[in-house]
């Protein structure tokens, strides 16, 4: 028996559910797949296009999150730096006022 004939008998052809292009499924898997009533069958080009589209959307979402994180970290650092600086200046001013109040008043020698 010719080998091409055996090969041709073991291939099933179904239509891509997206573009309608013929999709060849070899052997017993094709028979089971065809008789199972599986819903969506995609050709290689449609499968690759679908994968690339999903991957691009995922990367766009991830990049958006990273951009927000990259922008919020320096802003948070500036706010913390300003708060610490203002707090230290205020604390130094309060301590300075307390020391001034604790010291006895100077009497000038001319009086």
C-alpha cells in the first residue's frame, strides 16, 4: 500500500471557527475531536494572532501598574522628606523657646 494513501486516510479536515480556513487534524485525535462537537477550533495563524493580542493586552496592563508605582515612589519620598524636615524645624523651634524661657533674664549693666 502506498504511504501517501495511508497518510491521507488518517487526516481530518475541519474549518477554523474564526477565519474559515481548513485545519487538518491527524489521526485518532482528529476523529475524537471531530465527533466530540468541540466548539472553537482555530488555525495556526488565528491562534498566533489571538495569543499575541492577549499578550499585548497583558503587557499594557502590567506596564500601566509599573508606571504608577514608579511615579508614586518619588512623590512619596518627597512628601516624607518634607514632613520630616518640617517636623524637625518645628521641634527645634519649640526646644529653643523652652530654653529661652528657662534662662533667667539678663539685667543690663547700665540700669
